[in-house]
């Protein structure tokens, strides 16, 4: 059931690289892994790596510049965008042209990314985030004035249905929570976009 709920949120899978008209790749953050003992410093959370990997894939396919977007909503001294830049450049060998490190949520990601990209004349972007997050992110970025080419990743896919899938587990509870949070967030972002016009 949790997978079906996430599928309802996710856009159809299309290859964003088939559209060459985008001017930049914007990849959204999703959390900081604080004081990672194996790295001796803060780094990005594991789900963010899925987004960074896909942004790297798109950059290699399209050769478009990259903006990493993510602030420090928990008050940490290093914004997430800086950690994302480190991972993209050191681990994926992908240059990051801009970072946006002042946002606290997706709506602010969009507004502050617009402030960074507008001076360069960038209006059409490839937007990289989780597939279940794309609908809400797209609302925010279109409200900020961008034309969005969706570039979702980490779809809720499966190899096959098994008996074990019918047993309750924590992952399903997490995915259900994601669905309900996104549902409320989508409604709230539509309202904010309407009021902001």
C-alpha cells in the first residue's frame, strides 16, 4: 500500500535529457549527516546521494552547469549546499557553478535559487529531486518564475511482489508518512503560490 501511495505522487518517468533546452541543473538537498565518524566531518545524508548521482548523470549527458540548493535549517554552521558541492566535486568529479545555502525548505530553495540564477539569465532548469517530492518542488520553482523540466530520481520501484511485502515494516510506515507529509505540503504550496500572485 505504501508503494502505491508514493506512486500516486510520482510523475511519469521520462528522460529529461531528451529536452536539450534547459539552461542549468538544480539539485535539491535533503538533510545533513552530522559528525559522520567515518568522514570526520558533516556530509550529506544517504538520500541526498541519490539526487547528486542523478544530477551528475544529467551533467554528463547534457553538459549544463549545476546549482546545489540547501541551507542549514537546523542551525548547523555549514549549509547543506556546501556539503553537496563537496560530494559532487570530490566523489562524482562534477563541477558545481553555484550554491544556494540560505534556504530552510523547498519553497525557499526555489526563491533563493531564482535570486542566484536570475543574474545569469537562467529561466529554464532541470530540477533534480526524489520522484515523490517532484510535484511539490515543481509548484515552488514554477512560482519562483522558472520553467521546469522535471528530473525525478529514486522512484518507488520493485522487482516483484512477495509474501514478505504483506508484513508490516518500518519502511512502509516511513513511506506512508512521506506520502501524507507531501500531500499536505502540495496543498500548502498551491495555496502559497496562489496567495503570492
